[in-house]
C-alpha cells in the first residue's frame, strides 16, 4: 500500500461526495491507496454517504466514533493506516485530477520523509477546478534537506493537507495530533519537521482549499473564539518547547529560532485582536495570559523579529498596534473602550 488518505468527518454531507470524486479520479490503482474516514459523531447524513461509497469501493474504509474532535479522529485514522505515506485531508477540500501518482513517485524516488506541494484557495460555491496546472511533474526539481534547514529556507505552513508524510517517521518519532485543543495543525507540523531528515518542496498544483463560511476558522461564535484564544496560548507554549529543544550547533539554528518566534508573535498579535474584537476576556484573564506569554518569551512582542503582517501592512502594524499592545495601560484602555461600544 503506497498511500493512506486520512479524513476526519463531522457534518460535511454537503462536501464529502466532491472530495471522494477527486480522490477516486486519480492515476493510482485502487490497491495502491486507501481512503480512511473517521466519522466524529456527525449529526447529518455524511457518514451514510461514506458508507455507500465504501460498499462500492474496497479501498474506502469508514470508522465511527462519538464526537471527540478532529485531533482524535485524525489520530484514529493514523492508527488504521497501512500506507507507506499518509496524507491528512479535510472533507470539504478536494484534489486536482491525476496528481497522486507523481506525488508518490517523487517522494519514493527521493526517499523523502515529507513532501510539500501547492494549494489553490477557492471560495465556497465557486466553479470546480479539477485541472492541475502542472505539466510533466516528474521533471520538477527536488532539493532535499533536513527539517531544520527546510524551515530556515521555506518556513512552514501549519496545515497538514500541504504535505504527504512517511508513516514510519510518525510512528518512530511518536508525533500525533494533540487532542482537545485548536492550532493542533501548527503544533503537529512543527514537531514533525524537526524530526525529519529528508524533506522537499515541489512546485506542483495538487490541492484545493475551500473557504467555507461559518467554519471553525471563520465563525464569529464566542465559544469558538475562546477556544482559538486558548489554542493560540497552547501553540505558543509548544513552540517555546521546540525552540528549547533545537540543536544550537546547527548552521541554521538562528534563522529557525527567528522563524518560530515570528510564529509565536503572530499568534500573540492575533490573540489580542480576537480578544478586543469579540470582547472575549476579562482584564484579569488577559493579565494572566500575558503573564504566561511572558514566561514563554513571546510577550512583549519584538518588532525586529517579524511574523506580524507582511510588507507595508507589517510595517504599519509594528509601528502602531504592536507598541500599543505591548503597553498594558493602552491595551487595557482599548479593552475598556471595546466593551462599552455597541457590538455589530
């Protein structure tokens, strides 16, 4: 078995058939890859749709569990996987046609632990786009490097659906999704990269990311946003631990530390923005969080490190918002003003 595609499913009946259409329209034979879906206690008919597909396709497997969150579902997918490589895909996304064979061949030929490829962002309801823009992917240049060098050269993007991963690496390193928190992708990806010895990134058009309204990312629900706040704090803490565990003798150590600290600062900035925008925390709660962030060397934010915005936007943020957010008097005053302003 060359590849296991792992999909957590929760209330995605509207999208799962589109996802399956793209996965079944690939240039691998059915005995070369499997699709494992863990239904996380869906309340819609998504699991029933998957069951119908599983009856017709021997390489589709459905596992059901009570609702425990996407990390638990992904870990259960991984436990059931048999492929040499694994790929974590979201049920509302899809792939371009006939791309998996080249992805697997490139990863296998170069004995890669992790292979990153390209994605296109599509709005929900937009025209379907199954055509890959990549011509002759077998001829793409592949530059192999260790994980620390890779992060220094390319940085890292959080989402697990940007990469295929050698299953044995995950097993040997004991890397799993942390359960019961958000930003689990960021923690998983960073932890994985620093365990990898052979990584590469190819300019190959593979994945379609669908921006879904009222998803957990775009939701304005207060409870969801509080989970985001605590998820960011958790991610900042884990990044702090990763920094402490890095090999300081590595030639790219300094660049990687700056990259990770930039990620931390981006989360701190986003945390404060969400706190103000959605009126999420009391003064006491924010004070406790800022104190914790200080112990992780992530607050106050350092404009020299970067990570907050890009280009002119980043410069504007670092000249205006960052000094204000670093000044607790200004920050608490801003919180007070937001609390008395009428919400939209």
